[in-house]
């Protein structure tokens, strides 16, 4: 730039700062400073050119001072800055000549910075100081330091006032568009500031961008509006930037990110909700569907930006939630990775997303599509097939093993074959296990393709399906092998019992899987299942306390009856002889006690603990068994009060309260979260099948992330699936509507249909055919797992109607209203305080003016008095 050479020539001509001598003496370790805030200045009377530079350098904020956060540190920092400006004013007062000031202003120190650079580097430099330095050396306004920064860059970065910015821009108008070493203009630095005075900041931005700075990008392709949206600012400032360069609201930087991307990734900031709202209003709702070069939506960046946010940070949580609500209110397209991004949201934010009307609408529309409906119905059919066939196969297998035990050596080989009775059941078991295996494999592939494998990995339903696959396949294989348990007679019983236990566990797992399946169909099942989990979490501390108390009473009962007649060492089951056990004699008293009490429950530690547990559940038994010992009676009474009465009622209270929380406050959240998981899986599988298997939409990807049929003429992604053409779906809908319409009352019917009229019999015939077609159509649709059903049937089965707002939702809305009122009160309070401060300052100025006028008036009176005295003295002398 030409002005650089001019300023260098002027500097060399004056002999100031041109050589290395001056710069060698200034800066770094050679500058004396008595404290970290530089409050001691030793060079204010220094007549050398570098004296002013030394004062300013000690007042500049050091890197370690940027970390100060305590009020004491901030107060000391303000005192240091004020002391710096006092020293600068005293230096200027002592050096009033233009030559001295010019010599000091033209000096360059460390980093090739001039005193004007350092003045602008200190927060909010005073106007008078800047004005005097600029008047002394106007060329320094166009000088740059070793970073390529003008003084205007520093002033914009450090919060200079409007008057200071006007002085610098008027002295060097070209500085508004000057770029530093990273191609940043002063407007880039000013844009990331979040001023408490939006009106003044908007005016300053308008002044800085009136020559085209709003359209200049830095080396990363970022415009000033990218900085403003990333760091957060007021809508008034954004409007000025958008008016100066309308295309900036949708402009992409080098990574393909728009201002919306940067606003969403910084959503915890206080100003971010206002930024998002402005961008949606100015750029339109299409801004939420723009992807960067990696294929990320703004929602993906929001997910990355909130990973470190703690749910207890209420301000940040509220800001993020508000940004997400605004984003979803713009109705982004329902691509598979959009749904996957919703799944990746943290739990506290996912609760906000799933109850949004747009998300509910998407999930309702997708659940009634043929592919999700068919998968949902196939899952249910396969689960019930597994239960029925596994029950039939294991029952027959166990019966066969019982009949063939012990093994008969001479039994013909044909008798060892699998009975034909349960062989078809085994075939169905293998088919169902293969179906679930392929389903899970497709989910894994889809999640990897969408970059959402962690969502699949942390989903307990997937692990439950994997457990079902392993158990069913393993035990089906055992029952398929010819007589696997008929080995050595000694191992027969052990393996047979192991098979029984494993089969029982498998049946339990299958029924649990059915409960998990049902939670995707109706909200009641989802509330029940999640209510159970929520209650279990709430009961952890209580159950540990109950365990300790049960062990306590179990040991107390055991100690009471240890080595007593009711706990004999002889065999209590041989009442006639009282057979000896462990070689000890069995007395008649022991025999009588054995006959009376049988095998007493508190004779062993384990049995005693089991007994107190069953007593808590209600199995009290014969209370007379404790009559023989007073201590046992006291413990029994204490146990009945503490455990049976107190703890049991506490348990009921905790369970009731916890379940009501899920049922009343989280019912909608629970259901829609489950539906989101299922729809995300189905959409991911559908997109992978379309692109990988059917070779459909391969050219419709954006970046490294797979995109789901999104690059249409308008850039939209259809909510509806593309597996089936719209024509067949609409034909089914219209056909069903026509058939059902036969039974609707026609308001335009003249009611003159009588048996004598042919129209009457035609109508009866149509209705009879409809009554025949409707059940037949429903059966065919069920046989085709919902594929041939009309859309109305799928809607009736799976669309969840709008639920009533929960108690927590109503409370949240009330809190939001209160929060808005609080913010308004804060703003009003701040404005009143500012007005009072201005009024106070005005009063002080008025008082000072009055005092000045009074002093001047008194001075004039004093002069008049002195003059009158002089005249009187002269008159007396003349007389």
C-alpha cells in the first residue's frame, strides 16, 4: 500500500524510530514496572521520544491479565488504565510543543507499533488523548504494525468510543477497508463485540461499512457478519450489516458454513437466540437446510457446541433451548441425518426437540409410510412367532429328554431323530433370528453411513435385540443337533438342568423384547416402561437401605436361635428316629422341637435373610414360632413396625410419586423419544437401501455426509419416503375414501330412496360389496404387513394425536413469561439508572456552572469594591 511507504519516509526523515537503537531500548524486559498492572511510571518527565511510548506500553493489557475475573483484579485493572491516562495527559501537558509531540508520536517500538497503536490497544481510549496524538502526527493513523493492524483495527477490537472511531476514520477513510495480514478489516474486529449499547454499536457499524467493508472476507472466507453471528450481537447491528451487503446472510465461508451455522454452534451465548431469529427472518427458512462442505446442517453444529454444557447451567440451557425451538419452528427438511442429529442431542435438549410440533408432524408422517409400517408389523409378528415357536420347541424337546433318560443302549438310531412335532418350529425360529440379524446389520450400516453409530451403540433396544438373536440361535441349534444331551450319564443331569435354566431366561428376554416393541406403538406402553426405569433409578438409595435393614434383622434372628433346640443338628425330616447328623446324639427335646417347628427358617444365615425378605413381601407365616423367646418377640415386633409398616409404605409412596412424574410430566417426551429412535433407524435403513442396493440417489450426496434425497429443484428434502410412488398411495387413499363414503350421510340426498326405486337397490348393492371388500382389504393388508393398507388405516393405527400439555410444560411456559418480565425489568432498571446518572452528571455540571458564575460574580464584586475603596481614598486625599 502506498501510504506505508509515505509514513516510513516521514519516519526516517525525522530520525525517529527508523533504526534499531530506539526499538532496542524499548519493550519487553527493559521496561521497569513495579507491579503486574503497571501502576508505577518512571518516564513521565522523560524528554526523549520514547517516553510517551513507555508510559503507554506499561498500561497495555498483558496476556496473563486477560484471565482476570475477580472484582478486585478488575478494579485494579481499571485503576491502572486511569493512571495511564493521567500520566499521558501530564506528559502531553509538559510537552506542548508540536515538535516534541510529533517526535513521540512517530516513534515505533516493539512489534513496529506506534504510540497511537498502543493508545487504541487500551480499552476505551479517551477522545482528547487520541485527538491530540492524531493532530500531532496525522500520518500515524495509516501506519500498520507487524500484524498489519492499523490503529483503527486496535480501536475496533478494544471497544473504542464513537468519537474515537470518527477521529480515526476521518483522518484516514481508507482504513475502513484496510486488511491486516489475515485479510481482516476493522469491521471484522468490531463485529465480534457485544456492546451493552446496541444503538451506538449499530451506528458505529454503519460508519465502518459505508465504503464496502461488509462485503470483504478474511483469509478464511468469513465476512464481518460471520463474526457477528459467531460471537453474538444485537439484531440492530446485524440489520446494518445485512443492509450493507444483503447476500451476506446466506454467504458461505471457506468451509461452507453460513452465519446460521456459526450462530447455532455458539447457541449458549446470550445473544444467540436473537441472532438466530434475525437470520430466519432475513434469510428465510431455507437457511436451516443449508449444509457445509462436510454435509453438516446447522443442527449438527449445535450438537457439537452443547456437548460441554451442563444441564444445571440454566442460562446456557435456556439460550440453547430457545435457539433449537427457533430452528425447528422454521420446519427443516426431514432428512435421515437430520433425525440422526436429533438423536445425538443431549438428553435435556432432546426433551425440548421431541415435543416440538414440527418434529411430531415428521414422526407421524413417517410412521404411516409403508416401509416403517411394514417393519413395525414384521417386528411384532416375529416376536410373537419367536415366543410361540420357542415355547413349543422347548416343551417338546424337554419331554423327549425326559422320556429318553436314562439312555437306552439298544434304542434304534431312528428313535434319536428330532420329532417332527417341533421341527417346523425350529425352522421358524431360525428364520426369525435371521430377520432380526439382518435388521440389526442394516441399522449398523445405516448408522455408519450417517455418522451416527454412537446412537446405535448406546441404544439399549439394539443390545436387547442382539441378546435375543444370540439366545434364540444358540438354543435352537442345541435342539437341532441330534440328542446333544445324551452323553455320559453323569453329565446328563447337569446339562439338562442348564438347558432348562437357559430356556427359561430366553423366554423372559423374549417377553421383555415384546414390551420394548410395544413402547413404539402406543404412548401408554412407553410411559409404563420408562416409568419402571425411572422408578428404579429413584429407588437405588432406598433399596440399599432396605438391603442393609434386612441383613440386620436376618442376622439378629439367626443369632437369637443359634444352638437352640429349634435348630437341631440332627435330621429334622426323620421324626421317628431323629437320625444323627454329624455324629451327635439327638435328644427327645430336640425331637419334640423338630416335630413342632419342622425345619426352622432362622437356623442358617442365608435362610434367615430369605425369610425376612419374604416376610417383608407379606409372607408372615405362623407368628407363634417366636413365643418361646422374649428377645425374638421384641425383634419380631420391631421388624413388623420398621420393615412391614414403615418401609413398605415409604416404598409405595416413592413408586407412586415417581411414576406420576413420568405419567404427568414426561409422558409425551417419553413416547416421542421412542418414536424418534425407531423412525431414525427406519429412515437410515431406507436411505442406505436406496443408495447402495437400488442405486437410487447416489449423486445426491453433499460432502462426506450422506444426504437423503435433498437436492431437488428447491433444495428440499421430502418428508415422504420414495420407496413407493405417490400415485399408488393416493389411489389407495381415494379408493378407501370412496368406499367409506358410501356409509356417510349425504346432506344433499333428497331422502326419496325407497324399495320401489332402482337407486335404492343399487345403493344397497354398493354397500354390500363395500362390507365384503373392507374386511378382505384389511386382511390382505395385514398379510402384506401393512403395505397394501390404505393410508387411512395406518394413520388410525399409528398416528399419535396431540397430547394435552403436561404440568411441567405449563410451568415452563409460566417461567418463560416470568423470565421475559424479569428481563424487561432489568432493562428498565438499567435505563432508569443511566437516566439518573445522566441527570446527576447534568446537575453536577449545572452546579459547577453556577459555582463558576458565582465565583466570577463575587470576583467582579470584589473588584468593584476595591475600585470604590480606591475612589473613596482618592476623594479623601483630594479633600
